[in-house]
C-alpha cells in the first residue's frame, strides 16, 4: 500500500547546535538523507491530488512532504541567535539544497496569523527583537519553495491573555465563537494578505490536537466554505488513501525521530 510521511520541523527549536537540539541542523542532515535514499519531496498540493485519486500510486512511492510550524524569522531569514550564533533559515537550507541537488524542494509553513499575538509571542517566547513578523510571507510564497498555510489566529497560546488557554491543547476551541476567532478570522486575514494570489487551503492544529466540534462539525462545513480542504495533526503515522481529511497525520522532528538513522527507518517503513 502506498503511504507518504509528512515531516514537521520547528525553526524555533534552537537549544544548541546539534541535531537533537536544533531543527536547522536536523533539517540539513535530513535533506541529505532524503536525497541519498532517492526519495522525492512533494508539496501538500501534490499529496492531496494523489489522495483524491487523481494520480497513480506508483508515482508516490518514495515520496515525502515537508512542513514547519509557527512562522518566525528563523523560517525565512538567517538570524544571529543570541546564544548559539548564526542560524541558517529553513528557507535558505531548502534553497541551498535545491541548488546543490537540482531536485524539487518544497515546504509548507503553518504560520500564526494574528499580528498582535505575534508581537507578544516575540517578546515572551523569543527575545523581543521583532522576529515574528510577516514581512517575508509574500517572498516565501512567490519563491515556490515555501508555501504559507494557516496555524490559527493565535495558537490559543498560554502567554496570551486567552480565556481558553490550556498549556498544550487546542481542545478548548470547541464552539462557534472560538472556532470563528481562530479559523474564520485567520482565513480572512490570509485571503486579504495574499489578495487572492494564494488561496490558503491547509490548517495545522496548534499542539496537534482538536475538539470534536472543530474536527467533525466546523471544519467539514464552515471550514470548507472558508476554502480549507484538509487539517493536520501530529499523530505519528504515514498518510494513506484512507487518512481523514480533517485529521491528517504528521511526524515531528526531535519528537518522533531524533537522528537520521531513526528517520531512515521511518521513511523505509
Ligand atoms: Zn505550533
């Protein structure tokens, strides 16, 4: 049976300069492994074409999808980390890899949409230097290397003044008003931001989890009307033709695998 893994990285994961504590180091090594194993990187659009039955299974043997979450400067700009020095952005790692291998390279970036929330997150979770802006979204999208997708309005993040805040959960987003706030508001913002040039179709659940209302009621009806076609969890499984559109699985770097040997086993599973 054809099955495709989606790999997820976090550019904010910088706690050293080793694979196990820095997703930039991990991504660089993983791209080399993916190339050496003869896997082809495909976009979420291509994955969904296959899942819809529009492409033959044989074309999707040995393919992999790359995604990343949260959308800070570490995704796009090279940044001097106050403790660990210069970090090559995910975008530049992808670009360098493409220039070296002449193979298709693509990553879908699930960004936190609210500008006001990003200002506070930048102060409280990064170092308050304005590294959580959206100045790079258009350039990333236009490059064809990195697509911008939806990771909710404000992540229901605990450092924000959020009545629903729960340490690691999006499950509290379980009613019409909260779903509108997190999804409708963000889809409308992104639609204006890209002025119709890039319809945002994919949503990644913050913390990888969801309420039944969001998953079974809101997304299949109102989510569809907002232009969404699939939502992604962090359930560590491959995507198959049977995966549910509103609960597509993803593996997370330095959680579901911690070195290239483990990734190799995962890819060849
Ligand atoms: Zn996130």
